């Protein structure tokens, strides 16, 4: 038997096993209970609040955390690449601490521990404090991405800018940073997707009716509303998260392939 024939037979066997497993799992599920508990009648009444309050606030919180986190990350990346050793130490300690702490712990610290310890309340209440926690964590993760992007720019670019009379600050702002951002767009987009999902952690600190994000709205529907007592609202919020995140993940994959072709 030819090697190509054997390969096709092996692949066919693997496909057959997969089909058998899928059919077995589908047959073993009680679809009536699934429908009653995760797609219960009355779900249409949830969409209004989920989209106009939860989805809107999730997008706003993500944009705020990403924008401020990116500014913080750029400052940390530049500090870590600084020739002054204490600046590098400060950036390294910060990055290691906030990458090591779970995002939920950081959010709780900002929302409850900091006001108690220092008597200072973040503007925006507990949601504002939770957002600050997300900014601190996102800044730590994106700082390493930015540092790698800055170091990936060939040193000849800086030397060429210096030969044209540009100073260190102008070289960094107009030559190095723009080229670095072109390299790191895919990982930054991936970080944006992660932040979309991390906004669900804000539900732990509480919010007013108008400040709730997707998970918070869905949690309220678990105990009240037309689908109370079922997981229908969780199914709906999962769909909305996928509607946001799946196109972005495909965008990341496309950007990565485009960069590989360019290289």
C-alpha cells in the first residue's frame, strides 16, 4: 500500500472517531433541560439591558483601561530601557508585581484596601477603582510587549536619525516608537481582547444600575426578570462576548500572517 494511501486512511479514521464522539455527546445531552435552563422563554426581555447597558459599558471600560494602560506601558517600557539603573529597577519591580498578582486581587485592593489604608477614593466609586486596577495590570503586561517592540527596531534606524541631527527624544518619538508599534499591533490587539473579558471582574466590586457591565447585568437577571432561576442570561452574555471577541481574534491572526508575509 502506498504511503499516501496509508496517510489518507489514518486521516479518515481520525475523522470517523471525531464524528462518533460528537454524535455520542449530542445523543447523551438532555436537550429539553438545556433549552429550559439556558434558553428559557422570556429571554427577549433581557436583550435591552444587556446591550444598551452591559455591552455599552463593557466597551467603554475596555477602551478606558486599554488607553490609559497603553500610556502607562509606554512610560514603563522607556524606564526599563533607560540607561539610569534606578529607573530600570523601578519599572522592573512594578512590572513583576502587577504581572504576578491576579487581576481580581488588584481590583479588590484598589476598590477596598486603598480607600481604607490611605483615605483616598478613586473618582467613579468602586467601578472607577476597579478600572484603575485593570489599568495597572494592563500597563504591566503591555509594557513588556512595548519593550520588545522597541528593542526589535534595528539600531541603524536610531543612528540614521542621529546623523540627520535629531536628538534622543525626537529620535524615539518620531522614528523608534512608530516603527515599534507596527511590530506590536497583533499582541496589543490580543491584549485588548483580554481586557474585554477582564472587565467581567468589575462585577465583584458592585455598581449602580447605569454602571453595570455585561456580567453584572447577567448576574442580576439570574435572580430577577423573566428568566430568573435559569442560566439563560449567562448564555446571552456569552454570545455577546463572542460577538465582540471573535472578530478581534481573527483580526489578530490576519495581522500576524500579514507581518510574516512582509518579513
